[in-house]
C-alpha cells in the first residue's frame, strides 16, 4: 500500500497490519481474514483448508472497531485447539474494519 492510501477511509473492505513486521494486507468486504492474508502472501496455518475445525489459523487480533462475536463452530475449534485468550480463527473471522494480527509462527 502506498503512503497516501494509509489514511484514506476504507469504504469496502479492511486493512490488516501484520505484527511484528508492520506489513499491511487489504481484505475485501465479506472476505475472511484467512483468505485476505493468504491472498496477500502471508502464510497462515491450516490443516482443514479454512473450514474452521483444526484451529491452526488461530491468531491474536485487535481492532478499534468491534469484531463480530465468534460463532459456535469457532468457539468449539478454539477450545479444542487450546487457543489463548484473544485469539480468533482467521478462517471464521470477517473483519469490518482495520485490525492488527499476530501469530506465534510469524
């Protein structure tokens, strides 16, 4: 993303800032965080190809805008994967605004 675009309002989609690198990836409205990261060339763990059952795509995410609550499927997968507080499944999260994401393997 160019410098001038960082401050422009995002009418459709969202921007993910990857920690610790600071790299930014744009996601489209209605696109999961998993798909946006992969499209942006960011590796995301997965054994279920984004179906929400393996828990390997669990990331720590923070956003100034409210995140949608986890679905029952996501809650079960997070519990089974023994995810830490603040982690969400990238394959089940549909961000609605700018956010930061961090994985233990980045």
